[in-house]
C-alpha cells in the first residue's frame, strides 16, 4: 500500500516555507523487509542528510523550545491498562532488538527513550524505529559520509541552529532522539502531513522514492498489535500510553 499522501497531525510545531532536494539513498527493500535479513546486515550509515534551510523566527523558536527541555524520558500512564499496554509493547520490541542490543538495560533504555520522544513529537513509534533501522542500523555512534550523527543521523548544523552549538551531544541517546523526532515532526508539518515527502526531506532526497520506501518497509518490522483478548472492550477508553510533552 502506498504511503504517499499519508498524514499526521502535529502537537508541537508550525509549518514553514518550501524546501530543496539533494541526493537519494540507495537501499535494498528486499533486505529491509525481512527481520532476519536486516539483523545480519552490515552496519553502515546512509549518506543522505537534512539540508540547512532558512527558518522563520517563530519556527526556529518553536524548534529550540522543543529541543531545550531535557526532561527524563519517563512515561506517564492514564491507567493500569495503559501501563500494561506499554509493557507488552516493550517486551515485544525488546525481543526483536535483542540481537542488535544484547544487554537488557541498554535495550530497555533505548526503547523507552524512542517511545517517549516519538509520543512527545506526535510520531508513530514504529515509523521512528524504522527510520533508525535505515539510518544507522541502531548504532549509537554511526557517522555518515556527509557527517550526520547518531541513531537518527542528525546533521551537526542543527545544534547551531536550534541547540547549544555542541555537535558532540548528538551521540547522547536522548539528545539524538529528541533532535531527530523534533526535526522529523517539523518536516511533516512543512509537507502538510505527507510522510513520503517529509521522509525524503529528512534524508535530503525530497520527492525521490528509495529512502521513504525503505523506511516504510523497515517500519513493518516494528509493527505492534495487541492480541484480541488483550484489547479493551467496546465502549471502554483506548488504553494507549501517553507521554508528557514537558
């Protein structure tokens, strides 16, 4: 199913002007589509990267504010069922990630932070995990040929534009995921909810299919659906877990 034109609403940032494209990212969709294949694949970082573009002052301020608050990634839950939903998700994804991150505490901290930062930015957690798979193969210290850094391959110029100017912090788990999720949310807003175009912009290949299609293929590895007997009864609130935006 094509994802071109898929939309996602933003809780954080406002849209700004048009953008430009630079280069594509060559990815084997057949490799990414199978979990067994990507688990054994070489660990590289893709050469694409975000392009530095002019930002309206209001957008720059909103992005800076979203980056600046470094609250610990501790999830909050509306109900016991919501917490159980999260724990089931954590267990499922932990099993999938075990070969990449054998240590349980490292795996737990990574997944908890991905979950928190994705929810905070209003992003689908499976989309963010798919993007990380394509961008860095889950390597914390990955660096691409164009200088993008960390799990979400954030370009260093972002630390100057909306951060404190220290690109070394992009190798910190939460900092990298905070930047990556906020930037992706910004691009989705600029593209009026079009995930295909937003992902291309994230990779510096706006309008070209290889990179967005690779992320969508990888996203399928991280899909999570409750078993029928674990779903809420009709008429009951949906026990989705909510992260604070603070």
